[in-house]
C-alpha cells in the first residue's frame, strides 16, 4: 500500500462516528481558571475530572471530523502544567475516563464505527504522552484492523512513553519486556508502515529484547527482498541507520557481528534489487532504492569502515558494473572478503557444500 493511500486511511479513521449528538464541547473556562491556581482544592479537582469526562464523551459521540480533532486537542493541550496537583489529577482523570471510553468502543456493534472510535481514542492517548496507557495500546497490537494496529504501535513508540518505560515509570516493571515480546511476535504480519514505527521503538527501548526486535525486523525485510515482495523500500534507510547505531555505539560489542551481518545482507539486497530491477520497477521504487543506497553510504558506511565508497558516483554515471564492484569491495564476493565482514568478524553462513560464504546471498531473478 502506497504512502498516500495509507495516509488517507489514517485520516479517514478519524471521520464521523456513532450517531448525531447534541453533546457540546466541554467548557474550557473553568478548567483554564484552575490551571492558573497554585494550590488546588477538591472542587478544583472535580472541575478537572468533569472537563475530561465531558470532553472524552464528546469525542466518542462526535460526527464532524473537524470537531473530533478539536475535542482531542482541547484535552491534549491541557495536559501540562507547573502545578503538580493539577498534573496528577489530569492524569488520573484521563486514564479513568479514556479507559471507560475504550470499554464503550468494544460494545459498539457496527465494526466500522467501533474501529473509528477506537482509533480516535488511540490518537488521543498518543498526544497525552502517558505510559499509563501503554497496557491499553499493547492489548490492541493484535487487532484485526490495520489502522488500529498502526495507532497502537504509534502510542507505544511515542518518545515520551519510551522514556518513561526506560526510567521505570511503567505500571508494572515487566511491561517493557511484555510490549517488546508482543512486537517481536507481530513483525511477520506487520505492514512496512508499522514495521518502520516498531523499528523506532526497538532502537530506543533500553532492554535486551529491543535488540532482538531490531534483528527480527531486519530479518523480515531481508526475507521480503529475497522473494521480491518488499514494499516501501524507503523505510530501509531508517532500519540500516538503526543497525549501524548499534554497531558503532560504545559499550558491549557481543552482538556487533550479528548486527553487522544483517546490515550487510540488507544493504546488499537493496543494491542488487536496484541493479536487477532497473527495467521493471516503477520510478518511485527506483528513486527510493537510490535514496537508501546513497544516504546509507553518506551516513553509515564512513562511520563503519572509515572510508567513503563510490556508490553515488556509479549510480549517477549509470555504471552498474562499477556499482557491483563497489558492493563486492565493501560487502564481499565469492573470491574476496569485504571490508565490513573483515572489520566486524562475520560471514554470510555456509553454502550448500558447507563452505563459509564470503559473499552476501544473491538475489533471485525478479518475480
């Protein structure tokens, strides 16, 4: 699915929902007055709770797309305040009322309306930057609807939520591992758009399973290239950069050969796909492959081997043989070990005769 179509689907997911409603947007005057106070009393806290409850109810019953966005923004724009009592009450109220709203959504009989309400609630919690919602999002990673899964992953990959997971602010200490394990399990059935977001999560979460997740994503993309089913090649620039970050960052180097091997094989398939697909891939695919090859050369390769390659020059001059020579020099060939395998001490497994492979796996003929 192309980026444009996916973008339209994500936008349409926020469109008219349940029924015509006479609910108005919650009044903001009272809560905005509370936001200015230095000390809150019980009545102030009730005002916060009433505002959140009314706003969430208005959101899930609204039919107009513009008003849906306004309801979300009215809530999200009031989440921050220097007053600790305000922030704590706002968090407590949003968790309570949004959790109830998800329960309401589950009871909607019409699948389309259920999906739209659920998606709008996920879009809202992504704006709230609160790790307390992570369990709700985790439980939707297996949803049958791709848009719901997309926004569930977005909520979990929210940088503020990841920071809170990393700093031990999760509702339970095992939640980061639970989320990461769940993401590992959904990689094979995830779209490229979702994989791209999962990769951002994998690169940022500070637990060993995060590296396992990133390797799983790389393996999935390698498999997609191998059988010519790969889509949205542009995301592989991000994945390659994340692999390179693990390889280049200081600290434990135990897993570096595994990451370097995935980097090399994925980069090889991207270059091979460009060479083999010149005559049948469309212009967007070619452009994305060229962008990934050149940007990876500029942002990763010099960091890894200390020298600049000539991929860009070969592509600009349409010298495919030269491009393949550069590929072999960096990644290896049947006769010589490449710069990356030599530096990071990896190979490409064994061939059918049991001999160690110096060369990346060869891409099959186009399907």
